[in-house]
C-alpha cells in the first residue's frame, strides 16, 4: 500500500509541476517568417527566461513533494482510505508548492549551513547570480523594445517622405504592433516568474537584512506633480540617453512628472505619452542610484547592496514591461508621431 501511495504521490506531484511549465518556444514567440528584423532579440529574451522557470520549478518541487506526503499522511491518519488519501496528497502537493515558492528557498538554505554568517554568504551568492541574470534579461528586453520602436519610427519617416504609401505604412505598423504585443506577453510571463522567484528572495532578505526592500522602494513612490517643460527634449522609452525615442517634449508643454533613476524624470504628456526626459528639462532632480543609502560595512553591508540591487532590478524590469505594454496599446505604433 505504501509503495502504491508513493507512486501516486509522485504522479500527482509531476502533474502539478507540468501544469505550469508546458510550453514551447514556437508557442511563446511564434514561428520565424523571415520578416521580423528584431527576431534575434526576441529569441535572446526568450532564452533568458529559461533560468527563472528552472529555478522556480525546483523550489516548487521541494515544497510540492513535502506537501503531498503530508497531505496523504493526514488523510491516512484520520482513517481514510484509497481515493481519499490520493485527494489529500493532491491538495498537499498544491499547497506545498505554494509554500515552497516563498519559504522553501530560505528553509532549504538554512538546513545547508551551520551559522548566520554562512547563511548570509550562501544567499548573497545566489543574489549575485540572480542579479547577473536580471541584468541579461533587462538588456535583452531593452534591445528588443528599442528595435521595435526604431522600426516604427522608420516607417513613419518613410511615409512622411513619400518613400512608402500610407496603406503600406499602416500595414507594416499593424504588423509591428502585433509583434510588440506578443513581445510584451512574453516579457510579462518572464516577469511573473521573476516575481515568484523574488518572493523567495524577499523572505530571505527580510530575515537577514530587515527593512532593505522598504528603503529601496520608498525612493520610487513620489507622487507625480504637474509642471511645465523648461526646454525641448526627446522623450525616451526608459531612463537612458541611448534608448529609443517615443516622443518630443516641447518648451512650456504641460506634463506631470516624477523623479526617476539617474538624472532622469518620468513624464506624462496631455496626449498620454509616458516616457523619460532629462530631469533638468522639467526642473526636478533625478533619484540617482536606486541603491543609494543602502549598505554598510563588511559582510552585512555587501549583502544589503546585493539585496537592494536585486529588488531594484526586479522593479525596473516590471516597470519596463508596463511601459512597453502602454506603448503597444497606445500611440507607439500609429502612423502619426507620438
């Protein structure tokens, strides 16, 4: 009976795991039709997402197996038989997977080390690796979004100059918009995995370095304020002077503004364009580094910096996905310039 139960638990656990990961690259990014000039960036973004799925799955698997055995054990201990035990195991597997996604990682690390110093070192190493992956994912998405926006800008320029008819331009813009929406869907799915993984890290971070997340995120909560632009400036998709341009800020134009990272500010125009301009163009100060004011000396200070970087990079990617989605749904792929 016990071996049968264990086999059933294994089957249930496998089903729980597979339910969240059945996917193919073609399903995520479509089949290459040879027309997409940004295809290489799509493939690169998709490939970076594999990391988060694999790591999340391991954490959920540990929690799921534990939960399945516990759920089946409770049913058996209360005198239930057969299908009732299997139902208990299935419920346990689902609950265990959820627990494994938030507390499982920290608990596993705590079991592996002998003292607090070793725990800080182990989690710090994981954060360092995660931060490298987040940087690669952000870079891939930045390059993809820039490619899409720059392609749309070229289509507009060709229509304005007469090198392309308006009908041709509209057809090509619709194609680019559809691709961008698919890109955003892919980025959103990756962001969800990053968020699940981030929940695991947040539990560990709050245990080891309480208050770090609140300190980082408090810098991003400024309420947008109305103001007038001091000078003309390009509006870019992200706070980076090399990012693709999505609009143009005119002198004295009324906008709402809030400080952003580096020496940038986020603006929203009366026509609904949301992007970033140099902070000086709208008379505010940028936020500088998102990890400024977080840290300290020694191992603890280094850990806080790693944790703050992780939190900031997760937040930045989530914000960049929202910005790209807004662009895909709004004026980013219309023939008239934003």
